[in-house]
């Protein structure tokens, strides 16, 4: 499923990259956390506006939709 997305946004790309490499997933990976949310939100919106899909991967449990998307709302 992750391999079918246009982009993956992850809290910690170091951890997510290991998972993706293990499964051979080569989708674009960006970092999305509270310290870069404004910049990363612009990248996410660009993909969505273009008709793409973005997956959100969390290392610390299931994120609530409002945790990492305040810039997107």
C-alpha cells in the first residue's frame, strides 16, 4: 500500500526509511513534524492538488488527524 502512494510523510524519516528499504518501497519520503510543519505542509498540498496520494507514517503510535495537519486545515 505504501508503495502505491505518491509521497510518504513521516515523523522520523530515519526509522521509516529502514522500513521502506526493507520492503523495496522507493516512494518520495519527506519529514513532517512540529518543527517543519509549515514547509512540509506546502509539499503535501502540492502533491494532493496534483491528484496524488500522501501517506502519513508515525513512529510514536497512531497520530490524530489534527496533530500534524494544522497547517493543512
